C-alpha cells in the first residue's frame, strides 16, 4: 500500500499518528504490517506511535496471532491536547469573532471549550500564543456603519496573507481605497483588525514609513513575496479607535470583554500610538 506522503517527506509523528487512528476507526482492526505500510513507517516506529497514542488516552488492544493485530476501542478519546499554537490561535479568532458578531448561537460554549484547551497547553505554547495575540484585535463594527457596501473578498487573499503573516514575508497587492483610488502596495503584514463582518490587514508600509490598515474586500491580486523578510513591529492598540472622518470605526463599546474568557491570555492594551491620526489618514 502506498505510504502517506507530505511533499517529499514521510509523515511526521503527529500526522502519522492521526493517520493510524483514522485507519483503525475506519477498518476496526489492522495488522502492524499493514498499518506500517499505510503510514510509511517501520515496525518499530509504528509500535512507538501506538504507545504514544495509548499515553494520549486511546485504547488500542493487541490481538494475538501471526502479524500482530491491533484494534481501537471506538469509545476511547484523546485526553491530552495536541493542537499547535496556530490551531489554537485560529480557534480563538473564530470564538472571539462569534462573540463580537453578537448574533450567533453557542458562542459561550466556544469560549468554555477554549478555556479547557488553554489549561492543557504547556508554558512554551502559552508564550508563543501570546506573541500571536499581540497581533490581533477583535471588536464590534460601529452600528452606524453601512454594511450593504461590503464586497466580495479576493479568493486568494486568505492563503497569501496567512503565508506572509506566518513566515514574515512582504505582501504585494492592488488596493482600491474608499474614494475609489487604486494603487499597488508592498507591505509588511503585522497584525489583524477584525470587526465582523469585516477584517483589516494592519501593515507597516515602508513607502510611507507608517502603519496602514487595509479592508479585506478592497484588496486584489495579493502575492506573498518569497525571499523577503521583515522584523516584528509593535502595534499599539488603543481602547477604541477615533473615527477620523472615516467610513468604518470601532464601536465605543469595544473592549476586552469581547475577547474569549481566557484570563491568562488577555492582553494589556496600551495607548501608545493610535492607528488613526487626524493629520494623516491611516485607514484606506
């Protein structure tokens, strides 16, 4: 049977163990030889994976006989979290966006689920997650904002932004501002401002030597630029943003209560440098 392959490499331990669980759930039982062939691992590596899965809470019984059969108890579940920092960050964005939207069911349950995940994270992942949270602000869109002019987002924006943000690569795109002026930008993606149903790319614009934030539905033809890099810059998130005459502003009620109740992950916001200044527009 053809091994599972990621690119030109065999599955790493985590993905390999996920594949083992999926296979046993689907087939009910399998031999060690068959499982090893499926995941592209040796017999000894597979046995180590089985031990690791048992440590995580999965009940995997060994069946006697030639070939060493294995059977997964379908009632068993994983009791230790194996989520990556990026996965927890994505879940946190989803839960906080649900709460900020204010009209979606089960948002409180999402918060409680995240609390349980947070309690199981090791200290090093907590530190990494804090660094990601420094790059995120989620709030409410002011009620007076016209939501009927929200356009469709370029389908390539999310994958290109995610690569540029995570790998600290420059992002190139065309942008049409609120006045209809078009320009081509090359920026450093530093943070995200999420005001459901809108979100903004908060970026350092080297050409303007300042921060800018770009509305997602006004960005087109985005491309992350391989071989580029940039340093992380501190974005000062004020308690609320001034309107500065723009068409989208934060509600005055935007504050830390809009975040999921992950007390140890709450950020201390400081009003060091507001994103909106009356002498220079930073929202475009």
